[in-house]
């Protein structure tokens, strides 16, 4: 028996239960450290779990290495790693996060749910380059700065999956001053004014 999460993404009931457990842990840890905003806690499933899960279907068919920068509370990276585990997918996730308390949460969740992931407890610009097939980020920085951080952990042909809010068009225009890139805007399935940017061929001007 499968369960539809969002946008045609079907998962097993076991995977849904793991995601539910993760969302509960996210709320418990948020009482001690700042993982998600207080205003979103009453709607954690839609605002964070489904919002993260929607980018799983946007990945390339073959993804060996995935790097999530500024991972914070594991959104979207841990949600995606849970989906990968449920599908028997062998993608290796690298989560880069400089906050030691958040790293403790990420490491605990990876061990608890037996995820194919590791945490790099460093600043994004100071971590060794990952050379990932996919680089993701959620609510991290304006696009010009975000691309500067992300390209460090990419390789030729990498795909960037970047979740952006209502100002995404202005951010794209601003990024064009420093970067050449191809992009596609995918409408968010959880926020009417948000998108997922699928960016390729990033080259500094």
C-alpha cells in the first residue's frame, strides 16, 4: 500500500511513518534549539516535510552524490535521505552545517533512521569541495551569494535545486550580474508564491 505525499510522489506507509517520526523529532528538538520558526510549528508537515519532499522528483535519474548546504534542521536533506532509503536508492548525502547544536541533531537523526548521509560540521566556504551531482539549499541566502557558495561543492554538469520565495525573480535578475546559468522555475506545491529553481551550467561572468 502506498501513500501520496504531494505532486504524484508516492511512498510506502513505512516511509511515511519514518517521515512522521522525523517531524516529531524536529519539533522536540526545536524546543531546545532553533530548527524551525515558531510560526510554522503548527503546520510542520506541510510547511517543512512536504515542502522538502517535493524536490525529490526533480533530481536527475542517476544521482550518486548529493550535497545540501546550510542544512540547519535537515530540510530538505534528511527528508530526501528518508525518501531515498524508502526506495532503496543509493544516493550519498553530505550535509554541511556550521552550528554544532544543529550538527548534533542531524547526526542523531542519521543514526536513528539509518540514513545514507554524513554531516560536515564546517562553514560552507571552508568545507572541502564535495563534487556533488546535485547541490541543494533551502532558505539560505540570496541567489547571487547562494550560487557562490553552491558552486564550490558542485562539478561540471551538476544540478542545483534551490528553494526560493516570492522575491525569486528579483534574485535571478541580481544573480545575472555575476553569473551565467540556465534555469527552470518549478512552482512550489506547498507555497503559492514560492518556486524550486532548477539551475544548470553555472559560470561566473
